[in-house]
């Protein structure tokens, strides 16, 4: 398994679990829906990349950039590291891994 696949799947798992935690802690249906959808998309894109499907990497990069943007705005508004700061840092690291 290469670095792109690991980065996409790991960030997908983080988004998925984060969405579930956001729902359980804050009763946020938005967190649940967006976390599950983005997490599943990232995991699918990682597996697609592993199987040499051309659309895997662009999908992973697109979802990662979208999540970085959303969480960067949220972090700028709240200045709280959890979960926004963590997701920005993890997203940037995943994006760098995907670009290598």
C-alpha cells in the first residue's frame, strides 16, 4: 500500500469518526452527515487509487482540499483546536502525502 492510499484512508477514517463524535457530543446532524460522506469518499478514493483507477487521486485531493477549507474557516471563527485545528493539520499532512 502506497503513501497516497494510506493518507486518503487515514484522513477518511478521521473524518468519519469525527462526524460520529460530533453527533454524539453536540447532537450535530450536520457533523454526522458531512463526516460520514466525506470519510466514505476519502476511503473509497484511497481504495480506488490502490487499484490504479484514475479517478481515485483527484477525488481524494478534492475532498481533502474542501475539508481543509471548511475547517480553516471554522478554526478562524472559533480559535478552538478541536476539532477544526486538528482537521486542518491532518488535512494538510494528507494533502502533502498525496502530492508526493
